[in-house]
C-alpha cells in the first residue's frame, strides 16, 4: 500500500496560516489566501520568528480580518486529508470489500496463480470459475487441451506487466489440494474472474460454501454463451 501522508492536527494547520500571512503579506499585500495549501503541508514557525516585528503585526492583523475564510479552508483541507488517510490504494468501488494486497509471482494456468501474500508465497486458485486444463498431471480427471494452453497464454500476457493484485476471501480459505481460494482483483477494480467470464476464457465452477459471487458469475457466463464469445464458440456448452 502507499505510504500515508503526514498527518497535521488542526492546531498545527491553523498555526501554519500565520506563516502564510507573514510571508504573503510581504510579497503581494492582500494575496495571502492562495498559498494556504502549501503552508498547511510544508509550513514552519521558523519562518515567522525571522520576520521584522512590524511585519508580524501586519500578518496578525490580516489574519484577524480574514480568519473566518481561512479557518473554513483549513477545515476543508483537514477533512480531505483525513479522508485520504482512512483510504488505501485498493480498487475503486470496493469500499465494502475486505481486500488484501498481493504481489504476482507467476501465472500457473488460466485459473491458478502464484502470489506473494503477507510475505508468503501461495498458490491461489480462483473461486467460482474454471478454465480448460493446460498443466494438469497425467493422472488428473481432466486432460490438458489446446484451448487450455491458449487461455493460459492469454492470461500470462494479461499479467505480463502486472505486479500487484488484490485478493478477497470467501467462507472456505483453501481447497483439498492446499491451494488458497480467492477472488482476485486488478488494480483498476476489475475482478479477474469477471474478465475471464466476459471474454469466454472460463466457465463457472461453483463449490459451496464459496458462493458469494456465484449468481453474478452465472449471469456473465450466460451472456458470453449467448454471444458465443471466446470458448463458447464450440468448446464450452451451457448447462440448462
């Protein structure tokens, strides 16, 4: 996550106004409101103590005459910074989600990735979707397919320049193979599952109790099937 901005108390911000006034009155007379933001962020009382006494008096007088407007600007700036401190760099529109940042290490196949989460490398299986197999062992129940290899390559190209994603968990955290189960989001807020389903690269695969987005996934798959998008043009078959 991004580093938080330095926090200022309201008293510190109001003190910073005097700095703005002391300097600005000297430079441009009544033009003392424009540098407020810079003073709030970067001001220092040291600048005031070095001013001649008459200029400090002038600054205090200007402050007294315009304090209501100045205090309003301070409160607005304070509120903006408070809001910024309480938010983190997570996908927009996901305020109600509990997301954890992860670093992409590699794409294993279309629906399974290796991510670093909280400093630990984990094999993450996407919840709710299934792409054709491309790296399954010989004794696995489903054979590898050319379509699976194609989808895997498409996903690898998609992730080629992506370092950071966000993961959301459901009821069951892992599967019987020990893989972490998650919904994965790109930084722009798009869920990877949505992207796969909308482009016809994946079909739905619902396994309770992880059904948080199951209905949504079903709608996306149905739309892709109707439009014969991607692998719905001959590989996937919609179940009635």
